[in-house]
C-alpha cells in the first residue's frame, strides 16, 4: 500500500502538466481582441475564447503573452499549444490549423482632408500607418515595392498619428475600428473606410504541443453550435 501511495504522488506533477492548455497571445494585440496589462492577458475576445476552449477540453488555461517575432517559433517548438485569431498568410510556419471561424476585414482609414481611396491601387507610394511585425498580404501582393509602410507599435498609436495629422492613411482591423468608434476613440474626421480584404481567422496548433488540431476543431464546432462563440463576439461590438 505504501508503494502504491508513493507511485500516485509521483504521478501528480505529470497529470497536472497534462491538464494545462498554453495559449499564446501576440503582445501587440489590442481590444476588442485582447486587453494586455503588464504582460498579462486581462480580457478581450482572445481571453474569452481561450477560456471557453480550455473549459470544454477540461484543461486549465495559461495565457502566454509573446512579442510578435517570437510567436511563430514558440508554436513550432511546442512552448505553447495554440494561438488563435490568425491565418497562415499572417503567420506562416509548420503548424496545423483549425477551420477558420471568425469573420473580419482589413480596412484603410483616411483623413477627410485627403481624397478617399477607392481601391488598393490608389494607395501606391502613399505612406500607410502599419503595425510593426504585422503582415499585410493584399497590400504586399498588389502594391509590391509601392507599399510604403509607416510602422508604429500598435494600431492605437496609428489612431493617434491620424489625430495629430502625422499620417493621412492607416491600415486597421475592422473589429478594432468598430470597437474604438464605440468607445469614442476615433476623434479625427475620416472618410468612409476602404475595405481591402475580408477574411476568416482560425487557430494555429503546435505539432509539438499537448493537443491536436482535430481536438480543438471539434471544440470550436461545439462553441459555434451552442451559440457560445456568438455570445463571446457580441460582448465586444
């Protein structure tokens, strides 16, 4: 009996580790996707989604906030199990992916004091407020060397640059723009946004992690069928 008791004690750390779900979050992510304070994820869609996935998988969630440049390597090496609200075009690498399940769009905001761009070609050789480390596949493909980036640490910084007239155009995420407008943070007079691409995002799954893409995909399907995913997104409109 004593030997059995000792064996059970030795198994406890392994079981505890196996029950963890390590969810990576890009440190430059902003609301409504993520509220990050002192390198800790405090709220937002990504937190609610990660907790919902972990709950249905019976795993305790640990959020790992990482610089954008480290995200790909951490997933590849199995330092984290998954990262969501991404696409392979934004984060290429040897990962597995769930089906895409959150709709969104990239838009260009422009000051009303300049002509409103009607198409991507109108943005050729024009400085665009972008976020350091972010990929913009449509602009890269359609404009090539005529895509002029004006990088900032975050999309919020780009809103401030628009407010101060330091830039006339900025690329942003549609849900981010809607959320900021709801908070009254879009202070500059702007033209109607130009939608440059619509997309759906999913979750990148580490091949060296503790879970598999089919497992996460099944959980996401449950969240969709139950209406839980729609409820999460509705909190941040």
